C-alpha cells in the first residue's frame, strides 16, 4: 500500500472549500440581482400644474383728446386773469391691491415760471366744467407751473395719494391758473402737459 502523498488531503479540502465558497458567492450574487430587479417594480410619483394670467393697470380721462387749457380758445391772457378747468380721471385696471395713481407734469416757455397754478383733487365736475366739484384734497399743489413740472416730473416724484380701492374709480382734478401782475409775464408763452400714471 502506497503512502499517501503528503498534503494531498489538504489540497482536496481546499478545493472543496473553494468550490463551496464560490457557490455561496454565486448564490448571493443571484439573490442580489433578483432583489434589485424586484425593487425596481415599486414606483410612486405626484405632480401639479398651473395657469397664469396677468392683470392690468389702466387710466383714462374724459377730455376726448382735447387740451384742458387752449390758448386758441382762451385768447391772450392779461394780468390777474384766472382760468379754472376740471378733468375727470378714472382708474379701470383689473389690479386694485397695491395700485397707486400719481400726477406729474412737464412745462416749457418763459411764462411757465410766471403762471400761478393750484391743483385740487376731489369729486364731481367734468372736463371743462367744474360745476359740482368738491375738493377732498385741497392744495394738492400750489406754486408756479414751472415749479410743479420741476418737482413732479415723473411717477416717482408725482403727487396725489390716490390708491384705488375698487375698479372703476374716479377722481376729478381742478386746475386754477392765474396770470401775475408782472411785466415779466408780458408776451410770454408756455406749453405744458399733465400725466396721470398708475402702477402696481
């Protein structure tokens, strides 16, 4: 009987152990793959959608394209002469909360520095006719036409604290212009414009 080769049994055991470990690793790998595939079958999601629409800020007046002061109709002015005109302004925008309407002006000409101007805000009256006008803010501005244009030349520096609380909503503005008794006003002329702007 031949002697067993030294280390042969140990080698066989190592091979069996290696095969066993390899089989176990393979089983675990297969199990892992099955688990991963099974987990991919579970999903869940949620979502939402939206729509958007913008509002508007709109201001109109009742002048029908006419000038509130017109030298071709008013004629040449004389010392101490006073002209009073009204105009009705209406806010018709769809945005009310946070909206402000402000008045500002521009003016040119030497007479702009001489003409005395008073602006009142209120209700009643209409373009060219101040009948029924009641001031809610008297003396909104008082000074010269040039001074008004210099101090309120844009929305940022415009006057009035009108914040519409509903739409439509109206305010009437009364402009009173007086010619001073000053030689500096003679032969003078001026051109100006008044703008109401709404922002929200």
